[in-house]
C-alpha cells in the first residue's frame, strides 16, 4: 500500500500544475486571444469570448478551492470524490477553452492565409 506521504507529494505536485495551468490561461492565453479578437475587430468573437469566460470563471474558483483545501490538510478521505468533481470541472473547462480558441483564433486563420501566401511568393 502507498503511504499518505507519497499521495501527499503527488497531490501537491498535481495542485501546483493545476494552479499553473489556470494562471497561464487567465493571465496569458485568454488575454492573447482577446487581443487577437481586437486586432481583427471581431466584435462577435469578443462577445462570445466574454460569454465563455463567464463559463470558465466558476471552474477557476473550484480548482483553486481544491488546491487550497488540500494545501491545508493531510486528510485524504474525500480526495477520490473531490478528484472526480474536478475531473468533470476540467472537462467542461476544456470544452469552453476549445470554443474560445475556435472563436478568437481559428476563426481568423483564413484571414491570415492570403497574407502568408503573398509573402511566400
């Protein structure tokens, strides 16, 4: 059987990676996507992006709450239940993030392609 110390170390690393992921999303990726929407004057995309951020924000809070809970305790009794819940939260978050990338990045690729083809000619 694996000790609580081993679980605790793995859980701490998981929490670190999860917080890094959430932070990069909010402070880098989402800002870059919004900047791209502004650069293309994509009002509809920016509106959809804002709506998607409203869907993503509660997951950020839930993931940070998970992190805070397991930084403050060695009690792993509810870990399985909590991991299941954040697994579902992450799945929903990934779906919203994928939609945001589609709306604020992929939607503009066609506008970039002619410029790239002209440059390479």
